[in-house]
C-alpha cells in the first residue's frame, strides 16, 4: 500500500471503508487562528471531502509563533486568515474542496454556514461565537467539537446532539475569567494537544465511531489534567438542548456594535451586562505591555494603532477604527 492515505487505512479502526467515509465528509471550522489552523491542516491531510474555514481577522506577526498555516508574507500582505488558510490548504491537498470565508460568524450566519456540515470544529476566541455555533449544531443535529487554550492550559469536549449535554449545559463547569492569549500568552504545544483531541474525535465521528464523552482539561506545563464524564451534567431545562429554544441564535442576544458618528470609534456592548473587575483587568493589560490608565469607572488602554476604553458594565469604546469586525476582534482579544 503506497497510496496517499495508505498509512491511515492500515489503522484498523479507519481502514479503507473509513477512508471512503472521510472522502464524503463536509467539515466546518469556525476560526482560523491557532486551533483552526492546526485542526484544518490535519483534517485536510486526512482526506476529508470538503472543508470550510471561517474567520473575521487577518494575519499578524504575533500569530506566526503558533499559527502554522501562515507565513511572513501573509503578514506583509495583511492577508485575511481565512483566505490565507484556503490558499495554503489547497496546496497541501488539492483533492479536498477548501473554502475560506472572511466573515464575522453571527447568529444570522451560523445556520447558513452549518447547514450542510457533517460536523463543526470550534476554533473561536470567544464564548459568544461558541454558544451561537453550539445552538446551530444542536438545532441541526450536527456534532460540535469544543476546544480552547490559553497559556499552557487546554480544554476539549465534543457535543453530540441528542446524546450528550451541550455546551450551554456545561457553562457552570467551564473556566470563567478574562484571560486571553494577548493577556496571558500561549505556547504552541498546548495548541497541538487541543487540536489532537478535537481531530481525533472528528475522525471517530466521521468514520462511525463514538467519542469518549469526556470533558478534558489539562495544563501541559504543570502536567495537571482532569477528565470528567459529562453525561451527568446534562440539564433537562437547558434552553438549547432541553427546551429547544436556541437563545443564542437570536440576534437580540448578540453583542451589539455600532460606529459612533464622526468619531472613528466603535462602541461594543455585550449581549448581557457582565460586570468586570476593572482593577484585575488593568493589571493583566499592564502585564501584557499595554499603556494603561484608569479610575473607579473605566480602564483606558493604548495598543498598536488604536485605543480602547472599557467600562465596569463590560461596554467598550474602540477608538481608531470604523470597522465593526476589527473592533470585535480587539474586544475579544483583550477583554475575553
């Protein structure tokens, strides 16, 4: 056996029949950052039939340390991540239909993106988008593979509609803080570990096997890890998988963003008021190297070519841009 997928077909749980199933699969990856790049490359190399990758951001110098699909030229050209990922993935495997979508994944767009997918890989940088895609996945009956990492910590869980609790059910069991890769950093190996778990579950599901059903978390620097069987965490009253109300697919529950007239400023208002501990946030932003000032009511920061002001209720003003997608990226990058 010397074919492209011969070594994968020699792996008994997949075999030639599993490879044929992979060739018919349609995978949607939400986010083209570190996790999205790693998962998308593994899936394309594995020979999925088609892969769509969606992201609203563009490639920056700080991405190159861990986002393996991108090059220095992509930074110089200000390439959108989804477009750069599409180009690179097509060069890796020309037999896979790869589509990059440069867009903000909103409640309105979620169902359109997910409609024909075999499964959804979560590679987003914020819980709002995750919960939107979780609702879309449960509504359409599509597996949703949650994954996240920051610093040296990672977490993964696979939502199988009709069988497992959804992400909404697990919110009380997931870490709640404002750490992001820009405030706490991130190392490349934890990205690969999270992506490895996600893609393994993707291969299992696409070839007719069941994932473990475990909520996994780990710190690869301290060698701490935890595994919890998630089936006991399901809530019959969950608005998403219990009642079928899908609250995060409602546009009224999305983060509100508006350009302030004549000011080259975008106001970001969270879907729900989320009081922030400004002192703790200011300390994290200072540690990340930002120029930070503040008072009991707000924190003001300067970074790169923009300034942002965060209020205690979670509202923020992003100065220096009229681009709502860019403003959302800045908000989620620094505030979480």
